[in-house]
C-alpha cells in the first residue's frame, strides 16, 4: 500500500511559491541565510566541526506541512536545528485550531515538542534561535511548549548488530518523529573497537526499535537522509509499518499501520482523519 493513501503528503512547490510561504510566515530571514550560504562538499558535510547548517527551505516547508496536514500533536525530534523552529510554529498553529478537540483524546502532552540533542552547543543555538524569533514574531506564534533534552550517545547492540543509542530519552508519546541526529562523530564509546566515528560510515540510531511497541498506531516517522539507518529500522521493526522513500527529497517515511489499541486510540485516529 502506498503511504500517500494513508497520510497527506505535502505538495511540491518551487521558486516564488516556496519563497512566498516564508514571507507569509514572516520568516524572510531564512531566505536571506539560505541565499547567502555556500554549498558544502561531500567531505565537508561529514566533518565533525561545522558551523550551523543553513536552512533547507524545501525540507523545512515539507516538515511544516506534514505536521499541519496530518494534525500532529506531539513531536519527538532527534537532533535540533532549523527544524525545531519550524516544528514549534506548526504545533502552535495546530494548537489554535484543535485545542478544544484534543481535550477529548488521551493526549497528555498535546502540542509539545520534545527535542533530543547530544551536543550542548547545538542545543543552545536552537534555544537562542527560537527565543530570537519569538521576540520578533510574538509569543502567540510560539504557544506550543518545547521540552529540551540533552543526552550523551553511546554505541549499542540490537539483534547482534551495532547501532547507537541515547543514554536518556524524553518521556513522551509522540505521533510524529523526526530522525535527524545524532552526528555520527559524537558517540562516546566503542564496542570491539567499533564506532560510527569515521567519515566513511553513517548514523545508525537504534532507539526507535526499543520504543516501537510504545508507539500508537498512526505514528509517522520522517528521516532526513539516513537511508542506511532507515533500512536498519525497517528490517528490525516488528509491527506493521508502511514505508516509502522519497528520492527527490531524500526522506524516508514510515507510518504505523497497526490495528487500533482500543477506544482512545480509535478516537485519536478519527481525529486525524476528520
């Protein structure tokens, strides 16, 4: 089954339409930063000592629309950055639209963003960025709550395969998960002398496999690139996930198409589809 038959996929927009989206949101500064940034070479991209990545306007637009179109209420973000700003704005918009409806559901952290980061430098940059835009755009544009979490990342083994895990996870029940961290060079230990800290290797987060059975049907996972990690998840998940890879945007999409768990989950699914 195609994932586009289950969830709403953002329409592709380009050029002036894309720029107008940011202008309407009073995010012209993102356009300026994007236009002034230079494209990194492949070996610069995998370097462990880079300045903050410039905003990817197309990717950020898609993330915003995923949250809006599919009425997401609670986001867990692995890594932090420009996406944290966009998620906060999207959740705030959903809060204005659906705060009354959500009271009828079993959602105890509605319209909250949980950001998990293993680099204090990047966590502080994301915090300061949102504080800056909140002061500029007004608190009503950032009415959603942001929960900032710092955790070291270590090498781990799942099903006899190497991966990484965060030592501490936020306690939440997300209906949208964005996998964009950690950086592969920031793992704290080695197992049998093996680590992801090598420019020719790739990130391999295993945390989602461990919490899979706590996720409710209807959960959406989006990865930023990380195709090898997406394959690792696909081949180790145990529940009924629908998967699709977007080559154009280099995103892997997962949708938990499992049977409803009971009354409250059915109401939650009805809310998404209404």
